[in-house]
């Protein structure tokens, strides 16, 4: 997984989270909502075990998404290319 700043100023506005092939991004803490507000690309695996994972910005996804029966995966904003 790689995070990178691609903007001129380091204010996080142009940040990118890239979950690469072979990597797993797992949301497992608390039943609350975890929101990722920067672009999130997934070519690996995203697992939501409890609570809600909200992807609220853009993303390109060629990997897999798995959510347990006690969890929610939410595409809460932006454009997501699946």
C-alpha cells in the first residue's frame, strides 16, 4: 500500500491511497464509521469486518471488496470506477 502527496502544497487535498495488488486493507476496529476522504484506489483486497467503511472520494478499483454480515462498505462520494 502506498500513500502519496501529488499536489503542490502538502495540505492533503490531493492525497492518494493506493492499496496495491497482493495487499489487504482491513477495517476491523469498532462498530463506528471510518471515512477515507482522499482518493482510494484498490487493486488488492479490502475487508470490512465491523462497522462501516466509507470511501468518500474518487477511486479506481480492480481488486476485491469483502464485507461481513456485521459490516457495511459505502461509496459515499466521488466517482468510483469498478
